[in-house]
C-alpha cells in the first residue's frame, strides 16, 4: 500500500501526541487498513480526537495547497445533545479537501443590511465567504435562527448546503407530502386538516383508524404516535390545534413495525443503504439502544436497486438536495413506500455499518458545489 509523504509525516506526528500504549492501538488500526484512503480516514479521526493537543502548524503539510483556499463559515450546532462530535469531524473533512474553515456561533456573528448591500460579521469583522455550512437538527428557536442565517448567506451570494426554499421543504413533513403527492411518489395515504370540523368529516368518511400521526417538524421519531380509534384522532388533533401545532394523519402500515430502510443520498444519487430495526416492540425503528436495536447493512440486499430508485425519485420530486436520508418501508401489503426525507441524516452509524464514509462524501460534494458556483460567476463576468 503506497502512502504519500504527507500522510506518512502526519502519522508520525500523531504518534508524538499519544503515549506508547496508544501507539500500539494505532498500529493495530493501521494493520486493518487496506487502502491509502482508509489510512487517511483514520488519520482524520485521530486529528479530531487530539485537537486540543496538536500545535498551530499541524495542518501545514497535510492539505494540498491551492491558489486561494475556499473560505467556509461553519455554524457550530448550539444543541450539543446529539451533535457534540459531528461539527469537528465535518470541519476536519472540509479542511482535508483544501478549505479554510471558520467555526462560529450565534454569539460572535451578526448581519448588516444597508444601501451598500449585505455585510456579514464574525468576531466583529466583515468577512467574505464562499460557503456556509451547519449540520444537525436543533431546537425550534435555534432552527428558526439557522433558517434566517441561511437566507442571509444565500442573498449575499454565499453557497449553502441547501437553498432556503429546500430547507423549508425538507424540514416540513407536510410540504414533503405535497411534493410527493404531486410527483406520485409511493407514500402511505396522508391527510392534513386544520380544524376540528374537517377532522370529524375526515374520520367519518374515510376508514383511517388505526393511523399514524406526525408533527410537521418532528425528527428522530419525536411527535409520532399510533392512534387506534377515530375518536382518538379527533381528540389528538384538537389538542394539537389548541397548542398551535399541526399534524399529519397517515395510513398505518402494520407489517413494518419497528423497521425502516434508510437510503443515504448525495446529489440525488444513492450512496449507501442500511436498515434500522427496533427489537423492543416499539412502533419506531430508532427508539431503542443497545441489544434492543440493530443496524443492518443492505449494500448487498437483493432489493438494493429498488430501494435506490424509489429514494432517488423521492428526492428528485423535492428539488436540488445535496444530502438526504430517505426513510422507506418495505411492506408486503403496501409495497415499497417513502415515509420522509431527513435533511440532516445520521452519518456516523451509516459509516459504521456499511463501511462507506459519508463525511468524506459530504465534504467533497459541498466543495464541488462551491467550486462550480465560483466558476459560474467567473464565466458570467467574462460575458
């Protein structure tokens, strides 16, 4: 296995930052690597875990020099419950693609709009950016702020992970169902009411109990419940309206309890497929942990191409999506149906079970998107 001088130097530097026992562990990991890319991924993970220890000149030899580094502002996710590591990992992969990454928070960022245009400030300094990225779901208030920042960046001409319009769609189960319905994507029958009277009319005219109810902006299974009786549907919708919440009512698929297929896609193309399986008897496929949860690779599954085709059609119906996790049920009674698209799909677990590194793909695709935008601007100036 041929390693570049740069990568060899980085490995030697890592060994100077860890003790002898940890060096032995590193050597064991290296012995399991079969390609130079495997070694590079391993080095990136060590660089992430050792970030407090490495010196300011750590990265001087590992990143391929380019004429002008692409400058990306990365908004650290303020809700660290689930995303305490992802921010650093994504930033490292972007740097490994040659980007200059500027992490920031809401505390050191502000916006100015004036007759002279839009200015963006980080650490009280006007900053010119090529790209803006932030990853992961967050609380409602923080998500609202994130959406404002996306709009600011987009109007300034900064390339974002997704457009503001696409972000609105992939963060709303109702908007997704509208686009899926228009494109005739296979989904369970889905209903939306906005009033108690229309809800009563629905349950009296359509045999929809039992059914699944979902909050528009829920994620990770939050806000998903099964209701067995039509009066329960009316009662549940009424409580949600009283709390100023809107929910979708969806046909219950009984032979897919606790199981779902996750198709991870980049730029509308399938990258990997895995199955989430709950073993506790829960309705949700991602409700449990430990020995009550199983994650299976479907990379060699006989229906891989079917899952991929359905997922890609679902994404295409929504628009230009750089990364999306399409949740699918494979039912004997309903066939292969789409549940929803996740705008911030899990990458760690998917990598672990399928062996395909979504972090590297995310960084590469985002960098390519920025480069294409820069080339397009330069081309337009020449005409």
